[in-house]
C-alpha cells in the first residue's frame, strides 16, 4: 500500500502523517474528553504526542499501518488522525481508527475522513474486511461506524487495561461489497 496517498474530500484534506504534526495533534491528545475512550490517558506533554507519532511512523515504515492527518485544507495543521492499522495483506484486512480534536466535533470531519479511508481500503488497497474497536460506551464513535456501514460483531470483555481498570471494547466489522 502506498504510504504517500492523499485522500481529499469536498471539505477536508487527509494526507500522510508527518513528524511535525505532533505539535498540532497535542491539542487533541492532551484533552481528557478526546482521550476518554482511548487505550491511553490524555498526554501530559507534547513529547508524549511526538513519541506516539514517531511510533506510528515506524509502523508505516514497516508497512503494517497507514496513518493520515485530517486537515481542514491542504496547508492547514492537523486537527485529527485516521488510520489503517493491523494491516494483513494475506487475509486482506485491517483495522480503522480515527481521532479528532474536540473543537472540530460535530462537523462531520471524522465521518468524511473515515469514509475516504474506507473507500481507499476497499478500492485502491484491495482489502476485503475492516474492523474497528471502540471502548464500550463510546456512542459517538459507534454511531459514526454504523453510518459507514459497520456492524457490531461483539464485545471484547476486559480487552484494555486503562488507569488500573479493565475495559470492555465493542468490535465492529465491515466487508467490501
């Protein structure tokens, strides 16, 4: 899969993640409400976000993931991310994820970005199955996934250890038509 692919919609620009995106993404990763349903708590320092972005770019280099920055325009800073991770080309499957800074919630940007990534995954990339995982109770993400056509496939009980407690996750799936 081409890690240089740019996915443009009518309102947003979804481009490959870069190391310098960490600075603008800190607005999202440091917000406890944005990170409420993530596997990790809110970042306390920009260095933590920079390390996260560096690790994601290592996954891209290893060809096990693709990470994109969601931007309001071609020259705009990153307001969120969308990704394909756990890429398995033999079985033609991957997991999709997304995150958006709270100041941009409610505008449909996450839906547009995820829709563009789904279209890329099933079209250009030739994948057959996508999964998505949300923490139980993350109704906003669940509704977004359902709008994209994903179906709830089950609950992964005690799947994540976060802040000393086990959390259940909902597993969603979508097959190429």
